[in-house]
């Protein structure tokens, strides 16, 4: 064996020896530590939350309360589907709830219902007297003109087809009829029971605190 071949063999032997003695090359990879912490169950998904039945509770007596206070109390009990209407039949909006009081409720006090039940409060303004029962509003007219005398102009309009042309004039002083829920119908044309064929409708009206001429 010549000198060059011997040197190459010695070099290879040395390399093999070094690799064999390297702890990093021979030691097995350490195992990952095993966690002893308790596992937390995954949170419910939104769809699972919706599938849960609503809690049931007894409905409180809200009659006599201010509308805003009644709504706050209902929400504190878990009832969030709340609505209200005008018990006078004038179809007024409860714009400022603190100015209205509760006269009736659609779910009797003490009855146990799911908290996703809608609660509807019949109301009048604070200075007004609650009616013995909610005044009825005119029903949709269909093909016959209903009797709308005494109804608020707003409720009368709601009883007719939305495409009906309606003219309302002041029966007393020639004023403009702006807030229709504050005006009551005195006369109407066509007359009650007349066939509705798409013709224009005319009302005369006065404010509620006034008498029809």
C-alpha cells in the first residue's frame, strides 16, 4: 500500500471514530413532556347555543308601570322581545317611552313562558286614562269601504289599500293635517259599505280635543 492510500484510510477511520463518539449523533431524541394539566372542553358553537331551549320564567305584572320602567324590568328578567302599541286605537308611536304607561299586556301576569316569548304592552300617554280594553282599529277594507268616522286619520289610512289616494281637510279652521294620529275623522267619502274600485278617498277631520262640526 503506498503512502497516499494509507493516509486516506487513516483519515476515513478518524472520521468514523469521531461520528461514533458524538453524543448528539448517538443519543435518542428526548420524548416530548406529557402535560398533566386538565383539558378544557371546547366552547359551544353559535349553532349549538341557538339549539338550547330558552329558560322559562313567570311573567311579572307590568300594568300601571311607566313603559320605560316596564321594559327595563322585563329585560332584567330575561325577556328581550318587547313591543308596544297605542291602546286608544289612534295608532300613535311610542317615541319617548317615558311619556307612556302600561294599560295591558299580552301575557297574563304569573304565567310561566319561555324568555324568548314576545311581550306586547298596550299603552296610553301618562295624562290619559287607560281604556277598559284596547280600542279596536279598523280592519283592512277589502272591496267595501269601512266606517272610519271617529278613527284617527292615521288608523283610517292604514285600513285602506296602500295605493289609495287620500285627501284630508280640516273640518273646522282650514289647518293642515300634519300629524295624522292627532286627528279624528268626521266625514268620509265614499260612504261606509260603498264599493272600493280604486277611487280617491276624502276625509274631513278635527283634532281629538275638538268636536266635529
